[in-house]
C-alpha cells in the first residue's frame, strides 16, 4: 500500500468570513470557487480549485490560524503575485532559500500561512 496522490488540503477559517476567503483565494490567488455538496454547505466555509490544486476552508468555532503548518503552492510568476498580494494588504516575506525554488510566504485573511513557490 502506498499514498498515490492528494485530493485536497483543508484549512480552517472563522465563522462568517466566506467573503474574505473568496477575495483572497479567488480574487488574488486565482483559484475558482466550487460548490460544496449540499450536506456540507450547511456547515459554512468554501472550496477552491484550479490546475489540480484543491483548498477547502472549513469553519471552526474556536478558530486558531495555522502559523507553521501550511500548503506550498507552485506559482508561475512569483514576483507579480507577490506584488499583487503586497498591494492588496497581504505582505509577503522571504524565508531560508530552498534549492530549485524562489519562494515567499503570505498569510491569508485569517492568519493561515501559505507558501508560494516558483521553480527556478
């Protein structure tokens, strides 16, 4: 038996902040919102996907952001995306170099850490 792929990553968000999630994940990162199944939609949150990447944001009553654990998203134009995020009030920051990648970190509207990586 072996892991053969990943379906999605789940991040938490506070109650009632779906519009902020849409603005960040869809408006800035370019992921498209997809409908949640009706029996899950009642819980709140939202799902986004594009190019095989799936991020599910689920509502947590006692929300606490993921400050260390994070998804690493491969992007095609890191400098332009970083400039867009910075201008929108989501400052990006560099970290230790990682061979083969340019990378930056950003926090989503809820404080969850997101790594943005461009292959060199």
